[in-house]
C-alpha cells in the first residue's frame, strides 16, 4: 500500500506569513489572526504536489509532510487533551 | 475599574488537611522532621528497593499497571504504561517529580511536599527502581519556599540515615503555569527557557540530557509508593473499577475550611464539601479541575460525583482535582473573564493562535462582563479556532473553560448584554489570580 502523508505544522516556528494557505487552500485556511489552520487528513496523490509546494514556500520552515502511520504510543494525546504534568 | 478587578490577588486560603475515613496519602502527613522524621516514617513504610541503573524492576511496573493508576497532574495518562515505555528505552533513564503545581486553585502537591516529604521521596525512589534510573530531580516552584526547604531537609536526613540511594536533588522552577508542562520542564532542566517544545519526541523517549525521562506528578509518585508497598488489589479497594484509588482534592470557595482532602475517585462532591466543613453560602457554580477545568452549574452540587466518567457529560474532567465553589452572590461572567485574562498572561508567547486567540477570548469575556457588547457565538467560534493549535494544551484548556462558562452562565451573560450587570460583577473578584510582580520569568 502506498504511503500516506499529511501536512504538519510547527506552531512555534510559524510566523503567519500566509503563503501556505494561498498555495494549498484545499487543506489550509487562515484564522482571524492570520495563522494557518491545517486540515490534518491524509492527502490524496493529486493533493500531494500542492502540499509539497506549500511546504517548500514556508519562510519559517514551519511546515512539513508527515507520514500517516500507526503510532507507537497512541495514548500520548488523550481524548480530552490536557497538560501532561 | 475592571482592570483593577482583574489584577486583584485575593488572599490564598489557609490549607489544612482533613482526614476522612481511611486516608492513604494523608495518612502519611506529618512525616517531616518535626513529627519524628524518617525514623518514625520507616515504622510504617519499608525502605524502597534500591534502583539499579539500567536494570528496570518489572514487578513494580506490573503492580502499577494492575493497580490502574493514572497520572494525577491533569492529563490522566496510565502510569504503568509510562513506566514501561521509559523502562524499555536503551539509554539509562532519569526521573523527574513534577511538584510545580502552577494551577492557582490547587494546593495538593504543595501540601504533600510540605507535610509528607518522605512519602514523596519514597515514591520517587520506587519509580527510579521501576525504570532503572540513576537520578531523581524534584521540581518545585521557586516561590514555594516552605516546600523546597522541607523536601531538602528530608533528602539530607536520608543521606545521613540511608546512604547509598539514588541521587536526589530539588530544582526550583520558574513561577509560571506552563513551566510545569512536561516538555517545558525538560527544556528548562536542559538549560533553556521553561516553555513547551514540539512533540514528538516526548520526554519518555528523549528528555533530560536527551535521555528517556519519567515525569510524574508529585501525587502520582506518592500513590506509586503505596502501591509498591501494599499492592494493586489494595489500591483498587477504593475508587471505581475504571478509575481506581483515591485522589487529593483541593477545595476552596464558599466552604467553612478550604483544605486538601483525600477521597476515593467517584465520591460525591458533597462528601468533599462536608470534609471542608460544609458550605458558608449558597452556591452559584462549581469549577472542577482548576482553571484548566470547567464550570458546572450550581445544581450539580447535590448529585455530581468526582470521577471522569461522571464529569464527562458536563464537558469536565477531574484534572488536578481542584474544586472551587463559587457563591451565588459572585459573578461567574466576571470570574471567567478574570481566569481568561490569566490564561492570556500565562501564554508562553510562542504560538500565534495562543498569543492572539487567548487575548481575543479574554478581551471578549471582559467586554461581556462590562458592557455585554460581545457576541457569545463569536467567542464560541474562537474557542474552536484555538483548540489544538498550540504546541502545548494551554489553548485547549482555554477553549474548554470558556465553552463551559458560555453554557453555565448563559442566563447571566444575557442579563449583562441587556445592561443588567449583577451586583457581584461590581465587587472585587473571588478567584485567586497569581501576582504578576517581577514580570514574565522563564529562566
């Protein structure tokens, strides 16, 4: 089976330049404050090229493509996300 | 006027401990120097098996798994699974006890460190043995001088009476809420600012000095000590089958004696209120889980139980176990505005949606309080727009909190919007907001 990918954002690096949403509006839209909201669904083959362009264009290097895979530690993010403390 | 309301720091309640039937953690209260210290403590608690670096003790891990212990810091992650993950890494792991307790209305970890330091240190020692760690670091808010002194003197006592154990040190952490988030804590211990980092990797894979790191909340460590001493079946004698054991609950607000109480998970809220000497006023709403939690309507007082299963229908969770009873004379809209202002201030300033979104939520709630000229539906939308948008869960907490406020205080909000501000919103705030003296400190 072919590898599936999705767009991953590092919100710490992101500076809200907005190029990604221009280049790949199918999966990335901007919020009211100018920061991208990523649709994290697995991408189709056609979308992958657009996603790659958006990743390459990010001046903050905040975007990447992430393989959708079985996670070794699935509960690391509990259903009700809370601070691990 | 509102500005000064928001900045008001109300007096912290004096916390004393109640001992309902069969206290476990609180049964060890008074093990510090003035109460006979380690010698007396050892009459009731055996010395933990010594940790061997790189050689996990799987029996302890199995006991934690069978006990069904979950983290008591807020996230509720299964402790046994975390132990196993850390123990299965190739490098020699390290242990961090998280007693930073940045939650303004929780005092349980402070209380444990102050009044049961040997229980805490035994918990850390058992954890070190479980994963095969070669060091233990205990993180306490640097402003919590009493707890720091108490734990340091308990460590000194052990060096004298029980030499040769795993090295233990106390680290004094920056006084900020997110400093206690586990990736922030690791980043700070490694020499950086106490701000969250991107995951993965999580600390269990790569933490302090790049080594697998077991980070547990202080209360979780204390439970682990008693599980190792008395067994998984004993632990399950209290609590519910799904959420076994006891938990510490910090009760504040409209009660006779604000205090830390210990109850089986799933006990009624009324049990906890009674242990705090009952109500002093009629209750308007109940904040469960601290500022990182959610509001419940006052009508839940008689019926609700303190378990995640019972709180889920309210969109709430047990979290760190802090419960605040807001009197009916208080204004939930204003209190929520004050808490959201706290959220906004506590943002580490790293992620755009958190910086701007939490400020927008705080401003919106403040406007609602003062003039009512904000659309609650807009705040609801923004809550959805900040959720899961940060490196850590701070924006998620703000979203959950404001959603509960918009639901529970819907009628009050409508009154404020029609220009009928309640008298409570014109008085000083009731919930404690930590002082901002000294400005933001991250180192």
